[in-house]
C-alpha cells in the first residue's frame, strides 16, 4: 500500500520533471504540469481510497454474517448434544439403570 501511494504521487511529478528536463522547456511546463500532476495524483488517490473503503465495508458485512452463521450453528449443535443426552437419560430410566451413586 505504501508503494502504491508512492507511485500514485511520484510518477506524475517525476514525469513532469523528466519531460521538462528532456525537452529543455522554460518554467511554464513546471508551473502548469506540477499542479496538474498534483491534481491527478490526488484524484487517483481518492478514487483508490473509495474503492478500498467499499471493499472493507463488504468484508465487514460478510464477516458479520459469517459470525452469525457460526453462532447459530454452534447453538444448533449444542441443542442437538443436549437432546441426545436427554434421550440417553430417558432410555436409561426406562431400562431401570441409574447413573447416581449412593454414599454408604
């Protein structure tokens, strides 16, 4: 991400300076080119920021849904385990088997 920001701001400015140096133009190119490069860089940066913000919002909502699904699944599994334990206890009671121990 840091390199991406470096390229977003560095390439347009470096391009203007390189064109100025290679073309041996007067300072008019710098006076016009650097503000244009600055505006272009910030436009690209803000568009990228908006894109990343949208991705983060989507990921957070997906994470929230996944957590809810996991909690529901866990609750469902716990209720199934409890139901199985109750069924086993009721079978034992019907068979006359007790699981309690008595102290003598």
